[in-house]
């Protein structure tokens, strides 16, 4: 872990380079020093069907969800959220020039007793970086 997901309204196609935005978020996550490189996953998921606020066609959203394993302090989580939200807001500044865009971020801790994982990337990166 961590897994970072951006659900976004399909009307942002052509307005946002989601590949570049994923890399911005990835860099911020690694920049915290709290997560191993081999664990980081950042993805954007296009939402074709949605209904936003007053239903104007121009309304758009990006809803960001950051799922992390337990063990980080409240301050570390807050600092991480602030860094990511600031970087994404800066990257998307043009979208805030209109009154039709909403951006959200939530960080959630995963219960380790209810989480299973198998990662072949970790050993390779640990060997390279170790």
C-alpha cells in the first residue's frame, strides 16, 4: 500500500492529462518519505455516468481517495494530504477559473487484518535500492 485512485467525470477528457496528473501525485507520495516505491499505485478512473450538483453539463469533478496501511501518525497523514491536495490544485488551476469544478481528497487507513497482498515488485526494488 498506498493506493491512490482518482474518479473523474468523463467531461474532463481533453481538459486534463490524467497520465501527467498521476505522475504529479506519485511524486508527492514518494516525496513524503513515508512509502516504499514498490508499493505506490496511482490510477485515474473515468466515470461515464454521473450527476453533479445542479446538473449543468459543464459541472465536473475529480474525487481522490488515498488508501494507506496503518502505522503513520495523524500529523504524517495530514501533511501528506496537504502536499498532494496542494500539488493537484496547482496542476489543475485552470479548472478553478470556472464555477463548475469540484476536487476532493480523502485518506483512509486499511485494516491489516482485512487486507491481503502479494507483490513481486518489492523484492526487485529492495534488491536494487538495498
